[in-house]
C-alpha cells in the first residue's frame, strides 16, 4: 500500500528523484583532476592570493597560522606578567581581583595588536596583518577613526565631489 501511495501521492516526484537507479552525473567542476576540497579554498584568503595547488600555498598558510599561534600565546604571557608586576598582586580572570580583571581587558587587546603587527611584519606579511588589525578595530571604533587607521589598500577612495570642490576654491 505504501509503495502504491508513493507512486501516486503528492510526493511521487520527490520519491522518484531520491530513489532513482540512474547514475548521478558528475558536475563539470568535479570532472577536472585539479579540484580540491572546499575547505582548502577557504584557506586561500590567508595565502597571499595563491590558490590551492600553486607553489608556495602551504608555506604562506603555515606562516600566517604560525604568526597567529605565537601572537596569542605570547601576548597572554606578556600581559599577565606585566599586570602582576604593575599591580603587585597575583590574579586571573577567574579568581580576580576586579582591578586585575579590568587591567587585563584594557591592556590585552592593544598588546595583542602590537605583537601581531610586529611578528607579522617580521615574517614579511605586514600588509596582510595591517588589514587584519583594521578589521578588528573597525568593529570596535567609530567608522571615522577606523578609516584613518586603514592601510592604503583598504582605505576608501575620496569622494569625487569633495575632490572637485577643493580644486575650484
């Protein structure tokens, strides 16, 4: 009864499509031998414009990931030791005191940014890490201030009306 209902009911087209015995045609992009998994194309934004399979792709990705790894651990260590020395007390975010927590939040982001920019520039990827910092601070700061901090490649172009108005004066 259920097989008859599947052939004649409202879902018969869906049932035929999912239970078809004909082979599924391969999409044209999957037919080429140089395709890579989708997650590898997501890594391409870290690879300085290189695509998966190009020479130096994995080198670029590993340098960027290495800089992020070293920055995270070292900024945490530097900020924690600096606050403990400045306040003269041992503390943590979980155990307190509240003055330690506030100092960690105030000092943590600028120190992370400074270390990230330093290590990123030393690794030869300064432009990429300046863009990362611009995106990070662009979410926090007002747009007028964030645009002034933007690298030249990310900075929005001046409006055409303002440029012509300045020349005519």
